[in-house]
């Protein structure tokens, strides 16, 4: 009986594998056909839009982390959840195409991709890949309406911080919205100087650092929350330095190469501050040494963090 059962198992394995690959191939081809346009637009945004340039880093890192963590043990397909997500993604893709709404069109691609993952490996695989999924979501640029609504308050806040620091140096300052007037010069804090780009990049890096280097969900949330005031404060310091250098050195520091270099230097400083905060929070977690609240995702990325 043992000898006769062996060939039966061998002969039935190959057709099952072939049958399992056929639906995946069809689903992949349909996904590429339906979502080639959102994928092309998203990659174009990463390449040409300064507000979305962080996607060039987040997307390959997300793919690497998903590959590194692999498929969770005992993964089983969840066709109901997968089909539901795929249907939602396709419907949103169709509706956003009719309305020419680009953000939801790009987001529908991620929803459909999540549906394919759930249909093949189950919903728990999405939780297993929570960090790559979140990084891909952060790589989708927000609509211009939302970006403009965020950029204007950031402009005012950076202007007020810069003006306050200039006054602390006994420099006469007149602040009118996002315009800073110092003796002989007028500084206009444009939308590009609002700090939105550095804020977006810093939040993304905080999510990545927290997912890899920290164990507790609360610690990760705190790190992301801390990234916001750090980015705003450093951008205000940048406005102060620009005004100070324009007043005492020369107007060339208000734009051009010097201004761009100053922005990169301040971003490196904010990144260093965020890294130091993450390191301290990691030391605190090591001192506490309780069991992590979400052991399954942490186990997936433990090898990466080492």
C-alpha cells in the first residue's frame, strides 16, 4: 500500500501546482492591464514631483522588506477578503477614471494589490507585511488640495518661528503673514520653503525607523508624532538662518545654490535629531524588556533590524 500511494501523490502534485499558477498568471495580467496607467502616473510623480520624490526610496525599500520577511508560516488563501478588496479597487479605479481624480486612481492600485495578496495568502499576510504596505501607502502623493491646505499653515508657522528667532538676536523684524521684513530686505517664505517636503520625508523615515528599530506600537506612534514638531522647528530655524545670512552676509543666501544647500544641511540635522530620539527610545525599550505587543510583525522584521 505504501508503494502504491507514493506514485499517486507524485502524479497529483504537479497538476495542482499548475492549476494554482494559472489563476495567478491571469490575475497578474488583468492587474497590469487595469492599473498600468496609475502605476505610470505614480512612478512619474516620484521622478518629477518634488513633493513625492520620497517614493523613489520608499517603494524599493518596501519591496525589499516584503521579500526579506517572506510568507508567514501557515498562510492560507482568503478568497472572500481578496475578492472584496479587488472589487473595491476596480470600482474605485473605474470611478476615479471617469472623474479624473488622480489620487484615488493611484490608491485603488494599492487596494487591488492588497486584494491579490489576501486572495493568495490570506488577510494575515497583510498584517505580516504591515510595514511594506504602510510604506507603499506613504509613497502615494496626497492631492494638491490637501497639500495646499497643509502648506499654508506650515508657511505661517515657519515664518513666525524665524521671526521670533531673529527678534531674539535683537534684529528689527516686521512679520506680515509669510513675509518677513528686516532692515533693507524682504523675505517671502514661499510654498517650497514651507517645510512640507522635509516633513513628508521625515514622517516616512520615522515610520521606517520605528518599524525596524522599535518593538512597541506606542513607541512607533510617538516617534512619528515627534517627527512633526522636529520638522516644523528645524524649518523655522532655517528661515532664521536665511534672514540672518541675508542681512549680515549677502542676499545670495535667499535663493539659488546656497539656499538649497542650507535646506539640505538643515534636513540632515533634523534627520540626526530623529535618529537620536529613536536610539534613546530603543534603549528605554531594552531597559523595560517586556514582551512586544505585536510579536508577529516584529518577528517578521527582527532579521532586518539585526
